[in-house]
C-alpha cells in the first residue's frame, strides 16, 4: 500500500513541492519528521494532500522574511556598484513598504539627486526630515546645500534654523559650521560676491569655536586669502586706497610680512612714508628676505629724491645713509637716480635637439624714466650658474636713428645666453643680471637681478623673485662680438617707432 501511494504521480509532485520548501527553509528537523512519518504510516491520497497544505503554511511561516535591514543592504550594494536604476527600484520599494524609514527616504533622495531628479529628491529629503530623526541630520544639510547651489540662500538657511536650537550637540555645531563654510566657498567663486563669502566664513568660525579649534584657524586663512583676492581686484582697477583698506582687514586675521609688503607697494604710488613704514615691518618679520630688503632700499632712495626736490637736503642725506646700510646684502653700489625701468616679461629655456644641453634666456622691456631724450643705450646681460660667471652678451638697444623719448618704452628685448649649459639639476640655480649703459649714466649700472628655477620647455610668465635696484659699474668689460655665436641675442627692436607706455606700468604691482 505504501509503495502504491509513493508511486502515484500526484503524490510525487506534492512530495517534490514539500522537499523544495523544506530545502529553502533549511528546516532539517521538519524534514526528518516528515520522512519518519511516511515510513511508519500508510496514508491515502486525500490525507497526504491535506498534510502538504499544512506543511506549506508552516514553511512559509518559518522562512526568512524580506526585512528592512536586508533591503537597505541591497540598496547600499547597488549604490557602490553605481547601478542607479536598481538602487532607485529598491529604495522606492523600501519607502512604500516601510514609510517610516528615515534611511530609506534619505537614500532615495540621494539617488534622485544623482540622476538629476532634483524636485523628487527635495520631496524625499522633506519626508525624511518630518520623521524627526534624533541623531542623523543629513537630510537637513543636504537639502539646504541644494538650495545654496541654486542661489536660494534664504530658503537654505531656513531649513537648518531648527537645528541651531540643539545647542548641546557638539557634532551638530560642527555640521552647521561646515554648512556656512561651504556656503562661503560657493559665494567666493561668484563675481562680486567675495565680501558676502567672508560674512559666511565668520559665521562658520562662531560654530567652529564651540566644536573644532583647528577649523577656526583654517577658516581664518581662507578669510585672509579672500581679502587678498578682493584687494587684487581693486588694485587692477587702480583703486589702491580701497585695496589698502581690505588688506588691513586681512591683518586682523593674520599678521603677515607678505601682506605688509603688498601694502607698501600700494602706498608707494602716493605715500612714500607709509610705504616705508610697511616695509620696516616686513624686514623685522623676515630680515633675510632679499625681495623685501630691495624694496625697502628703493623706498629709501625714493624718499631721498623726494627730499631733494623739496630742498630738504639733510633729510635726503639721512635716507641715503640708511639705504647704504643694506648695500652689503646685495654687494653693489646704490645709484641715486633711476634713469630707466627694466620690466622683466619672462624666462625661457631652449633645449638643444639631440643634446643634454639647454640655453637660458630672458625677455624684458626698458622704459625711459628720465626727462631727457636718450640717443644711446646698451644692455649687458650676464648669466651666472650656481653663483659663478657663466656667460654674457652685450647689445645696442638705442642709437642715433631710433631715439627713446621720456616715458617711452622699447619693444620686447629677448636675450639668450651665447653659451649652452648642461641641463640643470634640481639643486642648481641660475641668476641673470641686467646692466644698462647710456650717455646720461656713463658706465654700466645693474638694474635687475633675477633668480631662476628651471621649468623645462616652458616659458615662465610670472615674475620670479628679483631685486629691482641698480648697482655699481661692472668691473670687467665684456666682448661685444658674441653676436656671431649660434645663440645670439634676438630682439624685436628693429628701429621701429616705440610704443608709449606710462612709467608706472613698467613696475606694475602684482599681488601674489
């Protein structure tokens, strides 16, 4: 009887179904119970079918349900894989099955934001916020940031307003500080919004002071950099007094020799005394900085010349004597009158083909800073490698057929070393000195000293650290016949009419 029942096709199907459910549920004890039951008793088909129904119900009851935790893990896996379509599907399912799940609505909002469904993302963020989760405020800040990105600042601030009342949470204060800091960054990248950005940075500092001291210092540095950017903009538009006010505000957050130097460069266009005072501060803070020393010497000389014009000769003598105290720093004589302005335009290294050699060069313009017509002007450029003489070249710039009038500027002058040198190593340095000689000054005077660092195969367009002072006549007379060398001087000065350029543009102040 037992064999007949077990061989019946209907019974076999039912048993197979039972085995499948048992395997899925992994209920070993239940499996053993069923097998023992079948071995001991002979059952007719109807009884066995009823048993099958009961077993199906039991197996369904004991099988593992589709839990929220498992669904969230699955969604997280899809996010990591970058599968937004599946992530969207699973999180949508979560929010329908578990409408009170903060994490479900938050993650669904993030997916919508990722696929550029901003309106739907906002709705899910709002739903997450309404659940009033106690220790997770991501929905607030992420939604507020969306409104910041859309320039809807008032709405953004309104969203996080309730969080400001939770004054006992240190981590929350940091998050609010981060919100205002990021808001400041957003404004800083917009035209004419930097002042508003600084106000947001200041609010961020208020929250960082109660949560993270290191971020206070970082934010202050950001404020200083933003002030400098604003001052730069004023300076470019010749609004030097406004630029000075802004830089003084920056000093409230960071006492910096560089900022004092920038102030001096702005002051020197209309107040030499104030410029001198700012440079004194730079030298006190960085006494070995040659750039600051050179600028200070120039200001002292300018003050001396200003005193002579006012016939205050005692004052002029004092300024000259103060300037001479620094001459050993540069090892050249101080020339009282700057007849010319040499404006460095750039530096270039030419790599020789099929060789490990390079040829350094420099380009510059010369402005007649005197009130007299110049009918003779020569330049001598000396190249030094690691502090030692390497090569030099002399070139006639102005002659009787191409005069240089007061305040006029030459075309670009490009000078390459007549000798090639082996490619520079990282620790090696090149210095270039530019001398001028004309009928007014007599012998050679040093006008520019430029320290170079190799930037292979690229023009260096920004000005390098350089001294801007004149020096004593060079003791050795160089041979002017280097023009026959392979790398001779190249100049665009072809006796064409010189372009007019105002004197102050040759020494145009640049903020870092």
